[in-house]
C-alpha cells in the first residue's frame, strides 16, 4: 500500500494556542494556518461548549474566517482526519468535494463557516448550526493465511445533516429532510431531488429535480402571541417516473404532482421547525427577525425567548411549479 500523503499528529496544551505552538516540538515545518479549510470538533467537546476552542481562530491573523465548522457525530475529530476515500487520497480534499456536492446538488447539508458561526453566537434571537459528519465503517474480509495487504478502504466519512447548537453547546442533530427543511426557510436550497408518490398508483414514485427556490419568513404579533409566516417558491423538472404517465392526455396529473411537491416541501419545513422547537434552539433566527421588525416587542420577550420560541406558531405557504418533463413528455409505452 502506498504511503499516506498526509500526517495525523496531535499536540496538547492548557489552551488551544499553546497546543498549536507545541507542534514545533514534533514537526520540522511550521504550521501555516492560512491554508486551513476545516475546524473539526468531536461530539463530546461540542456538547461541553466550543467558545474557548474557537477563540484563537478568530483572534489570530492567520486562520481563515471562511473555514468550515464540522462536528463529528458519535466520534472524535481525529477519526475524521483518518477517514479514507476511494477517489481522493487527501481526506481534506475529499471532504470539501462532498460538502460542495451536497450543498449544490442535494441541499441536505448544514452550511456554517467560522464567520457565520461567530456572528450567530453574538447575535440575539438566533443560534448557530454546523456541518454534521459521520464515520462509515466498512468491515474488511481478512485472510489469516500469509501476509495481508489491505487494498480497500476500511472506513470513510459521510457529510450530511446539521449539528444544532444552543449558544455554544451542541444540543442535537437535524437529519437530511430536516436539514433541507431548514434550508428551504433560509433560502439556501439550490438543487436536489424531491420524491413523490405517483398520482393514481401510490406504490410507485416520481423523482423531481429542484431547479431553483426562494424562501423567507416574517414574524407577526397577534393578541400577544408570536406567529411566523414562511413563504417558499420552488420550481422543478420531471426527472423520472415509475410506470406510465402522459400529462398531455391527463393534465390533472401535472397539477397533482405540483400539489404533492408542495406537500413534501411543507412537511420538510415543519419537521425542521418541530425539531428546533424540541431542542429549544432558534436556528432560523425568528427572534432576530422579530427584533428587527418589532424591537419593542422583542425587548419584552428576549429574556424568556427560550420558552416563547417553543410556542411560536409557524405557518408555511408553498408555491410549487413544474417546468419541464425532460426530452420526452410521456413515458415509454410497452407493447403487450
């Protein structure tokens, strides 16, 4: 097996800054932090709080403020550094490729750079998120006879979903649909696949490719209660169909697919809201927007916003539009 093109090394200190400087006792080269692309944090440390860890990356002049904050779910940060990928020898390059692919093609990843994380930590009425990473074990079949030469990846990493923080402490996770629900609200959905049940044949499915989307929300105060109206506009193309369909002869099928697409979007948004309220973390910034729209009301609520956020009533309005059906309108018809 070829020698690894990277070196995983650890250092200790009373502070992060001291630990970084102590690398000089092990490395013949001085670390150059301007090339840093990730700040990876293990789950145990994230649950204790990350404020002290991040201070040096904000205070020092070298580290990038656009470095990604990544939390290892059920693992240590070093486990992520030792993950392997079939198509890329450098784990950092592979991780960046997965992040870019997931945010552009799936919209199921929590996007959070250092500057975003810090701004949300300091902001009122909003809590930060981070990218979630998981270790995927791939057990190998070993042969006890003779010398062993490992030619397959033993463990890899998957980046999807989001780590939810309350202030600087990790409190929970968003899965893929919940994360895309969060991205719908924040206007960060770029593309992805929406799967709906086929009208008239509930045991078959239709895949819709998201083309573009817009999202936003507006808090309102009625009778002393806080409510939020979320409005989303989404356009998609028909990607694939199980079974036969001919929208030209059955135009009501096209309308039904749009309604089902809107329902899926609405369900993802409500799932994200429900999880955030369950965790007591205002990752959407409902409180921050209320502060901008109605600072007087926010002054009354900010000291007990943790309780008020759990009771916020959220309504979702979705306008879904199917644009095209691809190169063909109807499905292939099999002659009997």
